[in-house]
């Protein structure tokens, strides 16, 4: 954790659409759509090794908490649990 490291999550949604003109009727189009979701998660920080204090310490704690909640959601999905705890953090709600 230093002044050059990223300490944030980013979520991008890219919508693509391709239109192909009909060979028989030049006024008609066939449309193909795709949606791509890209997620860049901040890495967990070993707070004891980083020596973080103040704002950086609070940021690291929030990142670690978000990643812990994401782990719980993924674990519940893998285990086919009847309850998925996605509402436990803003990150898992957004994903």
C-alpha cells in the first residue's frame, strides 16, 4: 500500500450492438447485442505490514471488509445455499 497503489473498486458495463442490413430488404436490419461486465477489485491489504494509519487505514479496512463479504457471497453460491448474503455490503449489491 503506497501512494501509487489503487485502493478502489471499479465496475464497468459495456453494451455493444451490431446492426446488419438485410440482404433482401435494404431498409431492414438485424440487430445483435452483447453486454460485457468488467470488475476491477482493489486487493486486500495486510494492514500490519503496510503500516497504514489514518485515512489509508480506514480505506484498507473497508476494502478488506468488501472482499470478505464478496467471499461470503461466492461461497454461498458455490455451496448452493438457499440464502445468498449479497445485501451485506454495497459492493455485493452492485455486483
